[in-house]
């Protein structure tokens, strides 16, 4: 990456941890400073906020898996993804990639390919892989541990998509044929694999506990826990992050145990869950949220923050849900706030319209549009 320029954003309203204040912030060698250097960019009429940290964004899948044959290289898909992330103010993005028996884009081969593509991808954004492990895949745990070590994966989320009740009853799972086709198997072979994995769950949980105990520097979460009992089982395995708990009781149980609770920003924007789960607004109101994630829709993050402002939170409180608090959840001490020495990840919004007009990642403009673009050119 080329040398990072130095410049100062002046005249805007800057969001500090205690609120907005007029001032200036200097970007120098990819870090924030408050001693002016380089050219000066007039930001009067704009808000300057910390870059957004997205801990779980599934929307990357549409860039990497369009219609069959449309994508020749993962690099092309990642470049399109980079543009969408930056246009929505996201400067740190976790891409939740499965390692699953489901095959296709959720299979081990695609997980390896995406890890390799991300490692070679040149971008000022911090784009990381969140590995979503189907816990039934216990024969793969050694390979999973190797992948985590080789690529420095720091966030592992546990999933279990097997329809255990249906399999235990000896019934045929719904949508089996479509799932089998996507996995590249016959329906007979796919059902046989599901039954084999279902029967092996006691061994899978035993082996999983050993694998997780051997990991170093990896945060572990669980996805869509629906009951306090399920959250307790996840916690017993070492999952101290609860992604999208689906009931108030489950989120409350997570909070009592000191777990991190991550909720979906689209849930906030919609005013409720799309699948009849708990209301994120209600959970936030009850103090049961440690950060918002984009889930399936990147624009929802900044929109959710301003919706929380409309409901009575200060901008500092609301924006912390998409910046400071996710950084704390992941142990990132170099981002999430505007302060000297922090990584220069910033999002600039037009104050009147609240439209994102610029995103700076690691000291570089990753996204820029009018009316800010003309001021940058004049600097």
C-alpha cells in the first residue's frame, strides 16, 4: 500500500465519547492526531464520527455468490464488497463464513478459498473472516484449528443447523432436495450424512470442548440462542458472545452471566425481528445490548444509530453501539473512538441529511461523494 497522506479535517462537528464538539482532527500516517498537518479539508456542515465496526454481516454473500458463472474471481467480489462497506461507513467488517456439512458456499473448500483471497486482498478497510463452525463436523476439527492458526482468525461462532427433532423422529427434513442440490449430493446421500452427524453429536461436543480449549486469542460466540438453557450450553462450551438471541429471557440470561450480547441493526430499523424473534429496540431499552451488527443489510447500521437518537438516546450513546462497544467486545483498543493515536477510521456525514459522504479507513479515503468531494479537491 502506498504512503498514507496527512491532512486535517476542520470546521466539522466531531463526535467524542462525551458528545459532539466543533473542532478539527488530523489524519497522519494512518492514525489520528490533533496537531494540524498537511492540507486542510473544510468539513463545516458535516459530522465526523468514528468508523463503524460490524461484527457480523452476511450481505457479503451476494457479492461472492451471484448467479452461477457470473463471478470468475473472489477478488472481483471482494472489490464490490469493499465499495458497499465503505459507502455505508463500515471500516472494520467481519464476514461470517461457514465451515459446514451443508456444502457449496458453506463448505470447507469455500472457507479456505475466502481466507486465501482475504489474505491477498489490498484494501484500507479491515475485512476479517468470522468462522461459523457447524459443531456436528467433528471429523474436521483439526483442519478448522489449522485454518484458524494459519490465517489469524480471531472470531469463531458455533452453529448447529441440523434438524435434530425431525431426524430423531425418523422423518424426512423439509427442503431436503434443494439443500442436497446446493451441496452437490443426491437427496439420499445428503439425508444419510445428516443422520450420521445427528447420531455423532455427543462425540462432537466432547471433541469441540477440547478444540476450543486449545485455541489462543480467539473469541467464541454462538448464534441465535433461543432459550436461557441453550445460552448456558453455549457458554459451557466457551461461547461468551451471544449473537442475536431470539428471546428477552435469553438475552437477560446472557447479561446476568456477563456475556456479550450482539443484536441486529435491521431489527432496530424494522421495529422488530423479521422472524418473530425478540425486538432489538426493547432489548436495547432494557440495557441488554453490547453492540449492533448489520446481519443481512449493511445500510441498517448507521440508520439504526440515528433511529435510537430519535427515540431519546444521545448521538454518543447511539453511535457507540456501532463503533465503541463492538470494539470493546472484540478487545480492539486501537479503534472505535476519536482520540489521539487511534487508527484513522472515520465516517463523515452531511449534518442536515445524515447522508454518508466520506469514509476514511486507516487514513485513506475509501469512499467519497458530493458535496464533500469538491471540498477535498479544493484542499
